C-alpha cells in the first residue's frame, strides 16, 4: 500500500477517486474502488450510477464542488 502526503498530512491511499459522469468528472470517497454499475454518492453530494468511462469522458470538465 502506498501513502499520499500533502501539506504534511498523510493518507494510506488515494484521497478521492475521480470518475466522469453526466458531462463532468466527479470525486468519490474511498475506500471502495469505483466499479461500473455501482450507485455512489459523490463528494459534492450527487448520487450517480457509475459506467465504464471512455477515453473521451476523461476530458469532461471537473465538477467545481468536488474540486473544492
């Protein structure tokens, strides 16, 4: 397992997972790895059903609320 460090704080894994959905990239809380078919709550509070993203989907803009 790797450790992420930022501003002197550390985490034993990813801080969030990013997944495109509905024309934006949203952040999802760990520890559960995002998989297509799951219904998850995003950091911004939206409930989305995950799909298998295409290469183009990753070019969608980032959700401003999730980025904060």
